[in-house]
C-alpha cells in the first residue's frame, strides 16, 4: 500500500493531492507516485516513478490514429483535402475526434505523420501533405517528376508544435495539376497520425 503525504482541501483528505511511496510488483519494488484525490482516498495516479527511474504519466494526452480505409482518386485541383483518420489505435484523454486532435491545454505537442501514397501522377506540379494547426502549418512537398508514375510514395512529417488550449490539428493532402488518381492507403500500408503533449 501507499505511505502518503496528503495535501487535502477537506478534513477527510478526500480532495487534493497525495504524494507517497508504494510497493508493487513481484519483487515488492518501491515506486513513487502522485495521485489526484477527488472524493476518494485512493485517487487517480497521475505520475509514477519506478525504483529504476522510469517515469510514466498515464493521463498525459496522446493519440494514434489511422485511415480506416484507403482514400482514393484524390482531387488534383490545388485544394486542401482533409485526410480521414477514422480509426483510433489509442486516445489518452479522448481528445481525438472527426479526424482532428484538439489540444486540451496550452503546450508543446510532438506531432508525427506518415502517409503512404500510391499511383502518384508525374503530371502534377507538386504533391503536398501537411498538418494544420491554428498557429502554423507543417508541410512536406514534392514535385513528382519521375520517369513514370510512382506506384508507392511515402511522405512524413515530424514536428514539435506550439498549440493553445482548444487548438486543433488535422492532416491534409494537396495536389496541383495532373490526374486525380492518387490514393492515400490505410494503416495496413503504414499511414498514421499521432501526437502527445511534451511540455
């Protein structure tokens, strides 16, 4: 069990913060944890440090989403087309919905994108994938001037984004010219959008 120091807002210590050590695991190894109390003497663990120094924050906002199916023959008219991220692999904090992540608090968020494209048209002036946030757009652009239409092309973005509370982030595809023949493949082919709160 816990040996705690309580910082409570009531005489019963059922509201506030508990900081203490606990013993867990088959070897009875000590850990250190911080728990938020809300009408409960056990509370919700928000930070844990093992005796080996590993730190986990089980409520830290984090998400991993993928396309539920391929998005085919995407328009080539230089318009930004939202990429549908219909499958959530995980969503700590329930901040991902309708293909967009909404920042629960102001902070710095690591965002990662990989889109697996097929049948990209060499007739396009450029093909662009991006992550849109209220503060800034992050893009990866290529002019697909290959000898023939590439059957496979992966575009990636990894960025540390400054996001305000309630700011949203979503993924888009944009193609200028050429034929509307490019497909964004689903997660079985490696397309994904993920992120987490860093600081």
